């Protein structure tokens, strides 16, 4: 035996001992261990591997580490994705720690390297054979070591190495393995191993005797269980009730834990009894099981506790959405009343507004503010009544309706339930789904909602239903009567700027992996995007355009062209191309035979240009531009009004006999309908016949009668926003719409002049250049 002193970095091992001549992988994660490895790689790739006395110690001290270890050579190092380092080490020599040289960043110790010269004599040969025999017996008793290990071990000639290798394969305690490592003398090491293996073999034999004794001394209950299992096996062989007993037991256990009314439990119990009696070969068994599982998985009484903190709710709603004051106010009112009475039937709110104004996301914010679960069901394209009420169980593949499915998804009886796109439902020979919704959305009836599949009354009275629609006129009247309608109109330019700055830009930056200092979009650039690259009531296209800028900026950063991207109004076209819209669609000069109207569509307000051409002819009236029946009738009414007032308007009384009239509304591919373009058509007609131009600054909306009266219209707020976006400064509206001016944002009212009119004569005085008088009725 030779010894030599040297200083080496030390790597403490947990639950593992490395012997000389062993090659294995280690995963190293502790900071001290990593630094010790790094030091070893800097030196000569040698490191001392010593095991900890206690595995659970995370930061060991010298007293926690065994004094005897193994000097190993580091063969390979590989960094893993989780931060740890996988190391391939080869054990070389035993070594004893004499003293610790360093303990701060990593352990470094002065060690005594022990080199053992292995010589074989007859005594050692006998010990080796005895160890191999005992190892073979151990393998036969234990299933923890593979039999192939014996053939690999039996080829080893060196007695010391044989002891080390066999010890490494045995599932021993760390203390026993350390004992073998610390035994320097080879004879003593083999004898110690023989003693350990004898003890292990005796334990294994004792375990086998105990298991045999337990089998013989099986108690009565165990025998019954054994016989029951045999009976199940026999039934499986006969094809009778295969697995049915286990299914029934599982369902009965779920029934015991079910929190539901007694009539529900009785129904489930009855169906489980039916399931137990039905043969396995019957298809009805699967139907009953599915039905029982639906009843067991539905929430019958479980509900979340409402968070009735008004300040917190208001803060959440303001965090998620800018504006939408009426909708937020309604939610806070509901919370206040709930706090007062403790029990209030769930309100049925209907958010009506153009796409992209935040109807769906507002419903999700309401759920977050209340602390309730959120469920969304889209009704777009639904035309089967069974989608709402469910299928009857007699049909193959029957399922509950979307309402019950949503309740199962929510897991509580008081979620916020969003019925999206309620105006997009239709009907056919399979029924009318909107009629099926009447019971769902009626607070007086939905406490006992009946689904065709469930067949048991289900309480929906605690659900807060919210519906969304783009247009109210598409919702059936009886259904609309059960809901409280909240209009969410389009956003003003100022509101869009705030939404972009506070919500859309931070959101898109985060989604595209950009830091705040890597992309900056100036206020003038945001304004230009709103005016010249998007034209919408909501902010969906605005968000899309901001996403495009984020992608462009990300490409510049990754390619190394720039470290920071700043978007301004000047360089915006370089990223987005040419402007798509001309800001301010008002005419640049007064036009003859052309008037600007205001329309209200499902996508918000818009301007409507109406052109009239007078041609030589025989009094034919031609209407083009894909107009609906109501709009055509408005044109006929305007034409008849002008004929009846031709003398007062300085028009030839027989103009209709000498001229053809052609009324055209541009964008002919888009369907247009509604009565509110009546006064616009009449104005354009008078302008074309009298050759007096219409003021470019004026837009108008109102229905006309044969006597020239101006009737009220709907959607004034949306139309006013459209006029504001288009750069109009003067809007003519019916007198009866005065009450709707309060809904228009102050920033829009400040830039627009509204003139209230009762008769067509007033419209002409205001709209035709040179016809203006001092008797304008303005507000």
C-alpha cells in the first residue's frame, strides 16, 4: 500500500458512494459543488468524492462529511436545461481527508491518496469464491438486482475490486457502503462484505417466510375479498356484468359525496339500480352510465362567495377597460344591492354595440370583480333548439344543452354566464333556439329550468347572465323583453388614444417579447394610426395594427439593425405602408346634387354619401347602390314631397315630365337600408334640381314624411361619432332626438354644432348654400 498527500477540491455526495474503478454519471446542482467542479477542471480534472453522513442536509459542514472518499477523474461535463450539470466521473483511488484547506466558495481538502497493490493468494481466492456464491444466492432471493449482473461480476480477478463492485450493486444503507470503502485491507473487506451479505440474505429469507405466513393466516374478510375477485373473474369469462360491479360501486361512492337536493339523489340512486340489473351486452348500460355521470358532476349547491367590496370591484373594472361608464355603473349597482339584501336574483344584462368595443372582455372583468367563475357560450349560427335545451335521451349520442354544459364547466351554481352573439341565432325545421332561451333568461322562471336530457328541474336563478349583440333589431322581441339592454357605443378618437396607450401597446409589447425601452410609439403616431390606418367603432383593428408595429420592431432588434425602435408620425408609413383612409371624409368643396348622410350599422356609425343626377327623360326615378326596401320608400317619399312643394322651392312644376332622376349611394356592393336617409335624399334632390350646392360642412339624419315632417331616428351617438371622425362640423338632427344629445361625449359635442329641425324646409335652409337664414334652431 502506497500513500501520497495532495490538495483537491471536494464534491459532497448525497445518498451515493463512488468506489475506485467505477464510472458513472452524477447530476450536480448545488453552488458549492459546481464551483468545486470548475476548480477541478482548471487544475488536472481530479476531484475528491465523499459522501454526506445525512442525506437531507442541504449545506453540509466538514463534520457532516465522511473522512474517507474516492479520488475521481472528471471525464465529461454537460449543462442541462434545468440549470444542473451532468458529470461523467471515473473513480481512481481511495483517499482520506487530513484537513480542510478551504470552506467558503467550495470545499478544498488536503488528502492522503491510498494506492493498494492487489495480490491474490489461496485465502483470498477462497474468500472471492465464497463472496460470489453468496451474491448468487442473494440474486435468487432478491428482485432488486438483475440476474445479468452476476455474469458481469464473476469475470473480475482482483479481489479488492470484486468487493467494491458487488457492494455498489447491493441496495445497502450508506453506512454499510461507507464501511466497505473505509476498509483498506482486502481480506478484511471481503470478510466484511460476506458478513453484510449474510445479514441481507437472512432478512430476505425472513421476509419470504412472513409473506407465506400471512397468506396462510388470511382473515375472513380477506377470504371474502378473494372470493369476490374470483367471482368477478368468472363473470368476465361468462361475459356477464363485465366490470359492472366496480362501476356501480364507484358511482355509489360518488353519490355519497354529492351535495344535492333529495329528489336528485333519489333519481341518481334509481338509475344506478337500473344500471346494476342491465346485462353488460346491452347498449342501454352506457347510456344510463353517461346520464348518471352528468347528474353527479353538475353543481347543485356549490357556489362561490361574492366579493362585495365596491372599491375593489371598481378598481378591477377600471384596470381592464377605459370608459364604458354605464356598464360599470350597472355592475356596481348590482353589487351594492347584493350587499344590502344578501339575496338577489341574477340580472340579465345585454351588451349591444359594434364589434371590438369590449363587450366580451367586459363580461370577463365583471366575473373577476365579483370573484365568480366565468363561462362563455357562443350562440353564433345556432339554429337547433336542442343546442339550448338538450337532446332527449332516446336519441343516440344525446347530450345536455349548452346551458347545462356551461354549468358543469363552471362547477358552481352562480357563475357569470356569457351568451355571446345572441343576435346571430337563426331558426329552421329543428326549432327556434331563441324561444328556448326565454325560460333561461326569465328571472321568474329560471329557478326550475328544464333540460330535455337532464329531466330534473335545475336552478339558474343565481347565475348572472350576460348576453352580447351587435344589433338589437335582430333579437326577437319576447327575448329582448327579458333583458336589460346596455348600449356600448363606438369610441371617440380621444378614448382610442387612451386605450392604445394604457392597454393595447403594453399588451402587444408583452406578447411580442419587447421591453418598454425597446419600442416606443409617440402620441402623434397613435393619432395618425387611428385617423389614417383604421376606421372602426371599436379598437380591434387598432390593436392589430399595433401588433404589426411590434413585429416590425422585433425584426429590427433581432437582426441587429437597431437597439431601440421609436415610431413617429413621420416614419409610420415606413412600417405600415401608405395611408389607407383619408382623415376627414367631408367634401373639400360644396357640391351640387350631393349630400352627406349618417348611417348606423352593426359595426357602428358611418357617413353615407348620396348623389343625385338629373337627366333629360320622361320622369323615371332610378335608385342604385344596393338599397333596401325601406330606403327605396324613403327616396319615393322625398321625391313626392319635392313634387308637392315644387313652386315654393323654385323648381319647374313639370320637372318630373321632362327629366329622369337617378339617385345613387356609393359602395354599391354593401347592402344599405333604413329610413334615416330620407332628409338627406330630399336635400340632394332639391340641390340637383335647383342647382344650389349643399354645404360641405353639413351632415344630416332623419326620416321624412310626404308632408315634409322630420321624424326621429335611432343610433344618434354612433352617427355623431362617425360625423366627428369624418371631419364634419355641423349635424342636422330631428327635434325629437334632443334627449339623445346627453349620451354623446362632451369632447364630440364640443367640436360639432347640432341643429334641431321639425320640417324639411328648415333642413334646406341649413344645408343649401345661400338658403341659410337667421332662424336656425341650433343647440
